[in-house]
C-alpha cells in the first residue's frame, strides 16, 4: 500500500498489514467522508475501516477477528495474532 494510502492510526495500520499478509485486500474509499476504506478476502467477507474512530484499538481488533473467522482463507497460514488488552 502506498504511503498516501496508509491509515493514520498505527494500530489499525498494523492490523491492515496483518490482514494483507493473510491474503485480504485493502480498498480505499472514493471521495471524502469518514470511511477510510474496506478490507475483503475476495470471497464475500468484508469489513469497513473508518478514518478517525473513537477507539482505534477496537477497529484493529475487529479487523483481526474478521480475518480469523473467515472460512475462505482456511488454507492460509494463521499470522494474525490477538493483542493483549491493557
């Protein structure tokens, strides 16, 4: 993903990178708005990613959970790890 397409939050950016390594694709939203983009496995699973969420850690966790629960990537290595709650 190009530098201009990077998410502004580091935790969400890390979750996006982990999802991409698991085979998911990030797609930036067109135009202005609060939605940064979406992530999808390419076979039906999709999750929205917001630009400035109130709790960025929750969005990062939702991305990791979506990748973990996706049945379409059953053969992909499990590289998405849950972060410990503080």
